[in-house]
C-alpha cells in the first residue's frame, strides 16, 4: 500500500484524538466498566472519523477502505482494547451491509446518524448455542403483514446496553440454512427488547457486553437490509471487514506492549545490569517485532486487494488468524519480563493480556479461520 | 495415574484434604476470590489437618516428621477448589515457618509456632524489595546494631498475606554488599516504625492479600536475630526449594482442573451439528494436555523421591518448576480456547487460572532465573 | 538422575550393555551406518547379553523373566553408540519374537527361537502394506485355506531387517474386512513365491536394511498359522505396546547424546570473543533440553513401573511415545542449531539423529495416531 | 509491490527454464553430488537471467531489484535447494559489491563473463572459526609492491570447486576490525590455491561445498574491489541482498511441500477416508500457508524499500529470520503427514527437509539476525 498526504492527515487526527481523549480517560473507564459512547462518538463524528469509507450522501467522506485501514491501525494506539473494539463495531461491524444494501430511506434514518455520531449501533449475530457456527442461529422473524415479529436471544453483544439500534441476523423462513436468514435493523426502544446485566469479562472491561432477549418484538419490514434470505451472505461479506479491522486495530497495541517492555527492561536493574542486557530478552522481543511487522504487511496487502475489488476472504481470514495468535504470544511474552510488576492489574501489558485474549475467539475463532483457509 | 510411591498414610492425608476441599472450599471459592478474602476458619481447618506442620517438632504443634510427597499432595489438592489465591493465602505460610523453626530462639518458637501452625495467626517471609525483585545480593533494607537492639530501615514488597500477618521473617543487610551480609529477623507489626499498605489491584490471587511493608528505625531486640549474623542467605535459599516444589505441585492440580473442565464442556457443547468433543482438533488438544499432566506428575514424583532419599536436588527442582508452569500455561490457554466465550466470563476456574498462570511462573523465581540456576547447578 | 526403581540386577544389566556400546559399537557406528551394514557379531554379542530374551522361557534360549525397566534400559543404552539404525537393525527383533513365543507351535519355537535369541538369525514382523500404513483394518494381503496349506498373496513394506531376515511373522487376512479377520503366519524366505526387494534410499537408519516383501501364491503349512485363525489383531496390538515403549526409551538415549554433544561443542567453540557456552541463549537451550530429558525419563520410569505392577497402561504408553518423540525432535533441532555448520557435516551423531527423528516419530504409530488412540483410551 | 508485463515475462521465462532444464535433471544431479554449473549458467546467460539488475555496460538488463526478486522467487520452484542456492551465489552473493564498487577494468574482466554465464563465481567469507562472527576472520593479504600475498583458509564455500574466480574477504592491515578488511577477486587458477574434498552434507547434496586454502597466493592490487579497508562494509551491504534472496528463493519450495502434501493426503486413504479429511491436517496446512504468505508480503515490502534506496538491514534480517524458521516448520510438519513415505530419501518433502535446514545457519544464523534486529 502506498500512503498519500490524506492518509497521513487522517493518521494524525486519529493519533491526536487517542492521545487527548482516550488515553487520559482510559483508566477511569476501566474502573467504571463502561465507555461514554454517545459522547465519544459525537466527538469522533465531528472529526469526520465515523464514515471514512461511507457515502458522502449519508455524511461520510466517500474514501476507499485504505483510509479506513489507517483509522483502524491508529485507533489501536489506545492503551486498552475496549475503545478500538467499540469504534470498530460502529464503523466496520454493524454498518457495512447497511451502507451497501440498505434502502435510501433506511440509510438516512440509521446510517446517517451513526456516521454523525448521534446514534450508537451494535451488531447481534452470536447466540448462546451458535458462536462461530453462524448458520446454526435460532432467532426467528415471523412475517405478519407489513411487519416482522422477532423472538429469540443474542449473546456477547458489544456496545449493546448503550446502543440506539441493533443490526440483527434472524431466520426469516425456509430450509436452506444459508438462504433463510435476513439482516434487520431494530431500534433498542422497540417494545419487547430486554438486556441481561452487563457481562463480567476477563478483559475488555470498559466495554459493555450483554445478552439481548427478543420477546415478540415487532418492526416494519422496511427495516430489513437488502433482500430477504440474503442475510447470511451479507453477514459473511461484512465479516471480512470486521476481521480485517481486528487485525489492523491490534498492531499498535502489540507494539505498545513491546515498547513499554523495552523501556521497562532498560531501566530495571537485575544482577548489576539492566534486564535488557540479557540476550534472551532482546532476541525474543526482536522476534516478536518481526512477527508484528509480518502481520502488518499481510494486512496491508489484504486491504489493497479489498480496494481492488478482489475476494479477500482468504487473506482476511489469514490476517485475523495471525492476529489472534500474535495477541496471545506477544502479550504473554512481554508480561513475563515485567516480573511481579506484570501481575499488577493496571500494568499496560497485563491489561492487553486480558483484553486481547478475545481476538482468538471473537469474529470467528482461530479454528473457524483455519476452516475457511482450508476451503480455498 | 497410580503412584508408585503411595502408602497408606499418604493416601489418607491426601483424602482428608480432598474431601475438605470438595465439601467446604469448592462451593465458595469463586465468591471468596471475588470478595478478596479467605475466611479464618479455612486457616484453622487446614491447621487442624496438619497442613502447616511438615518438618516441625511436635512440641511446637508440628507433625514431627517431613515428607515431600505429602507437601506436594496438599498443594495439589488445595488448588482443586478452583482458586490458587486460596492456596496462596494459606499454603505459602510454610516459607516462613521453615526459618522460624530452624533459626528462631526457643522463646519465640514456643510463643509463635503453635499460633501459626494451628492456623490462628498468619506468618510471612519478607525478602523481595521494590527495587530488587529476585536479586537478593542487592538487598537494600538494613539493620544496624545499636546496643541491645537492631534498628531496621527499608521496605519489602509483594508480601503474600502481609496485611493480616502477625509474624514476619524479614531479611536485612547487616554486613557488606553481596550475599554474605544478609541476616534474618523476627518482626511483629506492633513494633514502632512498622507500617504496611495493601497492593490490592492484582490480576489474580484475589483471595490472598499482598502488602508492601515499611520499616522506619524499627527497633528489634537482639534476641530477634534468627540464626547467626550475616548467614541469612543460605537459609532463604534452602527455603526457596520447598516453595518451588509446592508451586509445581499446585500447577499440577490446576492443570488437572483445566483438563476436567475442558472435557466436561466439550462433551456438552454442540457446534456444527456434533458435540465439540467429536472434533479432532479438540481431541488432540485433550491428548496433549493429558500427556503434559502425566509428565509433570511423573517428574514431581521423581523429585519428591529424591528430596526424601538423596541430597536436595536443586537442579531438578529448578527444571521441574519451570517445566510445570510452562505446562500450566499451555493447559490454561488450551482450556480457554476450548471453552470459547464461556471461558471469558468470570466465575469459572479456567478463567481464574488463566489470570493466575503468570504469578505461578514468576513467584518463587521466574522461569528465566530457574533456567540460569539449573545450568549453573549442572556445573556449566 | 538417580532412579527410584533401580536394583542390583538392573544396574548390572545396564552396565554390561553400556560397556559393550562404549568399547565395541561407538568407535564403528559412523562407519557402519555410512556402509549400510550392522555386522553379524553385533547381533551375536547382544544375544549373549540377553538382549532378545525378555519374557521368553529359558528352554528356548530366553531369560525366563520379563522386566520393563531392563527392556527400556537396553534400548536407551544401545542408541548411545550414535546410530539408532544399529538399534533398529537389532532391537526391533523383539516385535517378532513376542508373537512367536506366545503363538507359534512348539516345533517352530524349538527350531527358531534359539537361533533368533542368540543373534545367529534375524526375525521380522510384517504388518504394514504399501497401500495401508498403520491401518490394519484395511489389510489386503490374504491367506486362503487350501487343504493342508494356506496360500499367501499380497505384499508388505517398510520391513526392518527384511533383507537378511530368516523368519517372518506375517499378518494376513483370513476372514472378513475389518479387525476381526486377521491371522498371523510363520513364513520363511525359502518358501516358493516369496520374493523381497530392498528399500535402500532412506533418510536415515542406514545401518538397518528395510525390505518390501511379495507373496505370490506362497504355500504355508497349516502348522504355520500362529494362534487362532482371525485372532491376529489383538496379538499385533499387544506387541505394539512394547515397541512404543522401547521407541520412547531409545528417544531418551538419543536426547541425552544430543545434550552431551551440545555441551561439549559449546564449551569448545569460541564466538564473538567467548565460548559459546557463555551465551545466555545457548545456556537456556541447554536448560530446556535437560528439563525435557528429565521429564521423559521420569515418565518412562512411571510407565515401566505400571507395566510391571498393574495392567498394561495403553493410554500412558501412547502419550509417552508421542511426548518422547516430540522431545527428541526438540533436542535434535536445538543440538543442530548449537553445532551450527559443524552439525551439517556428516559423521557426527547429531546430524545422524536429526535424520532419524522422523522415523522414531512415525514408526510404531505416528504421533497423530497416538493422540487419537490415547483419547479413545481415556474413554472419550 | 506492483508487477508489470516485464515482471510477468521474466517469471514465465524462469518458470519454463526450471521446468525444462532443472527439474527433469535434478535427481541425477543429486545422485552425482554436483551441478553442471558451466553448462547451466551458459544457458541462463543466453536467456539474460544472470544480470537482471546489473549494468547494461557489462551485459546486464539494467533493471531494478524488483525484477531480480521475481527471478529469485521463481528459480525457487526447483524441486531441490541446491540450484537456487548456486544461482543465488552467482547473481546475488558474489557479485553485487563487484558491480557497485569494482573498477571498469575489473568489471569487464570478471563481472561481464559472470553475467554471460561463461565464468562461475563464488563468495568466500566464512572461516572455520568465524561463521556468523564475520569480523573475526583471520585470512590476511599482505601488501607487497603492486601485489597482495594471501594466506589463510575459507570454509563452507558454495560452488567453489567449479568456480573460475572467488570474491574473498581478507584482512589488509590495521587494528579496527571493521576497517581493516578488503574484498579481493581471486581467480581459482592462481598458484597456491587448493581445495578440500567436497564436503559431505546433510542436504544441498547437488551443491559442491569445500574448504579453500591460500598459501602465499599472489594477486595484483587492481583485483581489489573498491577501497582498501572498506571490505567489511561492502560485505555487510552485499549481505542484505543475499539474505533477501534467501527469503525469496524458498517461497516456492515451501509451497511445493504443501501442495505435494495436499495431493498426497487427498489420495492416501486411512481408516476409510482420505487423510485430508482429518481436520487437524487441513488446519495445520492452512496455518502454514498463512505463514508463507506473510513471509512473501514481508519480503516484497523489503524489496520495495531496497528499490526506494532505503536501508533494508532491518527488514532483510527479519525476512531472513522468518524464512529460516519457516523452512524448518513447514518441511517438518509436511513430512509428518507422509508417514513412512516421508522417510524415503527421494521424497520431495524429505529432500527439502534436509536442504532447507541450512537456511537458519547460512548467511548469518537466526541468532545473528536477532542480534541485528535488536540493534535497530
């Protein structure tokens, strides 16, 4: 990928936002267990960051995914995993299908305010008994005149307790499991929707995650994105950007782990010399830097393919897989060199160790990525 | 696996602990860990079972014998409650009772040991310093002789149980820089100039409290010097060997729980139309976990046998310790992966153990220090 | 490490083999391996030491007793000559003597066993087929009953020692498809219709010959049926357990050689102004190798004890086998890396073992098959 | 990197050469233990492949390193490691410094015939006691009027028994170990040069490797490349292209391992189904493909940096390190799935398992790469 002046501009804007608005408040949000999403997104909307690759008609910048990729990479400079994930849900997980297949009316009602930062969105696919196995979901939307009536439940839904609307994958009828699903937009104030308490998680503790229950929830059919029965295909398409976001948005966080570990091991004395004088530590960190750089190159190549309109399923799955593996390897190795300090709750590496463990699990587990790669 | 070194007594001791863990600890482990406490009745119950008494004379309330297999079995069984924090809050006691029973004056032993060994009071070993980690040779806390007292100055950190501790064994410099100038002192919190603050935001081990201790001209009667002046380093070193042994044993117990939880979940959970356990990658993960558990168990038995029968096998203890925590790291990681999203939600032992892996890998000497030490012990 | 299960007899047996390996095999191992041969006097000398006699009655020339520890020690010591090909050429004999001594007719036993156990003649087990690998259930070689004979048709491959073999135990299908239709036969190469060709371009194990056998209407007297018709599968399976045990033991011996060679080289070799052994990464590699050796040794002892004292621990044998070859792979790779360019030049044991790793990992059941089998044995 | 028509043209030419001239003869060469280098190089010279990024004045094509990279990748389609290594010595290990710093006279005497394929070249840096630790070499070149007189020995020298000239790193005087070395061209027919027998190696068995002895070998000073005392710096520079060649030239070989393993496991039946039906095998091969793709992206990025005139020391070291690691991992994993067949000498994966083991050792060991990465 080649970067031009405008890429650099976006990179600088995001970097400043992270430095001024995210990192100084991050510890307080971790303590509170929730992010002030409406406030945060309005600020980002004002900066034009929530619709970089969305249509200008809806308030977006109309740029290609390469610019969005820069945004993903740079928002990853946040010193915890929750902010990049929450932002990713808003721009790259819940809204791509809406932007691509939604009616003009639906887009002006939901997409435009998501881009301006006035409305918080969330994507609801997983269910208690269907994680990576998306085709096995059980939530149904029964046709009733001009409406759908939705029943079921969705699990592990990020941003959900603050969301103004959800994009939900449901069964709309038929036997063939890849052709019987649709994507619906459901405002969270619709009667019949309820939420579990916020789930208590190993990491990503600033991020609100909940289970959602649908009890005879009624929405008009015009809230459906695109064609009936095409929801599975739309979601699979949408997954590619989600996975690519996953890979891009961890790069800086992993590098921050290495950098802070380098700083620490340079200061910390043991046996009469700085820790970093141990060949083993230097070598290990060098090797991890190599792996992160390989992930970056792989992700950029994939972004370029996406821009060129090619099928990125293979490359995006590879990038996501490698990201998941690295998140575990890098955080684990770095933590070790902090000794007892690494065991403290507020340690930067310890936080990433907890937060990024989810990368191998969410948006399709490592094993699901491997399944996809095998089929190519 | 059937243990070649089993005996009637060892089986009975293990069974006693196991039954107590199953009935009295397991149902509450999650609640206590989240509540940052380990109730006093647990200390007392373990005391009554002889958990703290290895290698200590009966007249002080000890067992009057020692046995490496039983020490290991006690730790292995205790962590099966699902929180190694509860084990840390109780089991780590033994690193301070060793020096007290070997080195303290008769009066101190008669006064303190029965209290500790019965579980009524908590004792702690204080070696690590904020600036030094495992590097005992650079210790900065000093004790100056002043008439009938030593004046203690400095601080200690990462002291497990230090908030509730009633008796402390504190290492301080009385001589020159280096390993030869360290002495051990018996210290009590009501002495003037002694303060402590909690280190309460830890990744894991929530059931156990951890403290930083500060000494500001704290006056210690000369009788509180434990053993000879400037000879404290060796006493600390000997002690580390038992700490490392029980860390390996506790890691083994945690690995077994990870495997059991994985198997239970994999049998129940359906994905892509069949139980998770029928997927070959999951089956092979289970085979790998089980093989590592067997290897660590065999190695642990070998080392216990050597401790009982031969000279203290320092080289093997080092290698056992880092091998056990590497294996634990592998098992906890694989168990998390098998449990998927369910493992990420707090309240299950796998999630808790995943957060507790690193303290096992670092405490008692990190894996790197263990390798350095092992190679030196090999004479290279 | 000191072995908790050592006894006077076991020590004496191990010492005898070790002295012979040191004085008579080690100086020639490289030359024989490059020359694709293992001289007959080696077979005979090992025979005289009782190497082939475990579990076989004295009247056939056997030892009249069995001991898993001694079986393991023999293999561990033998590979220390520096070529596991020499071990393969001799030690793998035991997988055919087991079935012969348990299942063959008295006449065959009296005729063949003394020849084999004394090392005068070579015997082989022939199960694997060109199309089937480890998959016994799909065996294609057939034996049809025809009056007083069975007519044998088909072929077998990867038969260690098959070129010089005088006696063969051949598995063939006498019944239906599946595990229930397999029988074992005693076959000799002078029977009509028996031909063999060498598989001589192998990556390693050059000292041992490997054959493909062809049977074209080869007539076998009915007395040559070993045990009951259609009951051969279980006999093969039992046998595999000992083969896997000695593969693990041989792997342990190879790992120890890798470690010794690494330490010797690292002490001698200077890089960047100091001996290689002073570089921390090299020291930690050595600690890691040594820890894995200890773990495998401990696990092997545990399994030997279980074989002697309990029921055959099939689950543990599977896990031991793949754990041992994984560890060997690690040690051989690290040793190559420590030796650098010197390790890449032929004639040193590390280079040879590196080429022999995979046959240990595949022979007797691949690591993957071992994991599948272990999980099934765990009842999952 | 973007590829144009000319890249594709070179790729096709090399692919055809490998298919027609290398792979049909490879088994015979392996048996003979030597490559017919003069014959092979003359054919390649006729095709214009030996000077792709060398000056047109010397008979080269005058293209940038991107074209040479395509050549490196494609020659790696050979079914053994010896041919890519021998060719790499000729184009990318022995001659870059000569092309960059040699006098016009020296270039027309040695570089031009190397490009036309008439002369075989070799690079001699390592010594018995100085492998990765290049600064520690002991071979000396004493000044004697207009000549140098060379004494010493060089170890592990590829192509050497067939070479017409050697490029040799020697000490030309002075204390400072990074400023007392020079690169000399030494024709192999100069009196005083002798060779050991061809070394017997684990792999790379078609490649002739020997130790070289210099006993009062006299060459004119005009055979020196560039300035006296700059040899260490020239060699370090030259190493970057060598390492990048190392990474690029293994890509196709590793992919061939995977492809042949895929073919085999599809055919081979076990327990009533093709081996490939085992999830574990599919997943493992998918993961390895991912790693190879990451190495390719990393190498291409480094090539682009080199073309742009940037310092590639860091990236080339990373690429070489990752290549060394992967050579071991891929060949080892693939071999496993062939079962007993993989243990056969002529098996394609078994050959690569032996041949590519040297990648972690030659041209600077993995540990040396790690040392370099640490310094950046």
